[in-house]
């Protein structure tokens, strides 16, 4: 019994650490660290990260939490497929606002492309959710893999070891979602590949 509780606690921690909203932040941090954007002033990079954090993590998280409290649902009840559409709409509107602001500020294409990738993942997951519950947690980690693949094509570096790390994390996140009985194997695998394709397409072609 104690071992089962420890496994469940570990699964909850993994789900909390790798929320569906972190894709743009991780992508921007990677760009600022490993691409030509590393030469940008620290003050500018910090301003961008704060803005993206507000629109893609803080705002949707707070608004979805308030919506859940208003409905009187716990996290498991909110996870029911038919109750996920409003949270999807909230996150999509927040991501769209971030893309709009970045466009108005004339930020570099790659920066905006990362947020667009996250927006596209959210939209496709929301559409799929009408018929089938899909894992947005693994869609986010799949989006990281897709973005890494796309940037490797653009910038000409070998992403194999980074992809291996992402696949390991994706396995841990997907397993956690199944342990918590939020998703089936098909839903976590499907989420990963939806995220991968959406992010790669957004960065390579949009």
C-alpha cells in the first residue's frame, strides 16, 4: 500500500512538473541558449520570457483553476473529456493573444513560431477532444520533440541525444498519466505524435 502511494505521488509530481503549457518557455530558453539569439541582451531575453510566461503559463493556469473552482470540480473531474473544452478555449485564447502581441512587437520569426506551435497543438487537441480524449501532457512533450527536429533542420545540428532525452521524459510523463488513470496508452502515444507533427509543421512551414 505504501509503495502504491509513493508511485501515485511520483506520477502526480511528474504531471505537475510537465504541464501542457511549458512548450513555448522551454523552446525559447533553448533558442536563447543554443542559437544565434544567445547574443541578444539578457534584459531583452528576460522581458520576452516574462511576457511568454504570463500569456502561456500563468494566465491559462489561473483562469482554468478559477473555472474549476467555480464549477466545484476537482482535478480528476475536470479531466473528463466533455469538461475539457472550456479549458482548451481558455488556453487557446491566451496563446493567440501572445502570438498577436509578439507580432505587434515585431519579434524574430523563430520566437513567434514557437508560440504558434504551442497554439496549433492546443487547437488540434481541442478538435480531437470532441470525439476522443487525448493527452495534452504528452502532446506538449511531443511538441518539444517536433520543435527540436525542425530547428535541427534549420540550424544544421545533430539532435539525436536531445531527442533521446525527450523520448525518455515523454515515457515518464505518459506512464504517469496512465498511473493516474487519466489516459490510456493510445491517448498518450497519440498525444505525443500530434504534438510532434503540429510543432514541426508550425516551425518549418508557417
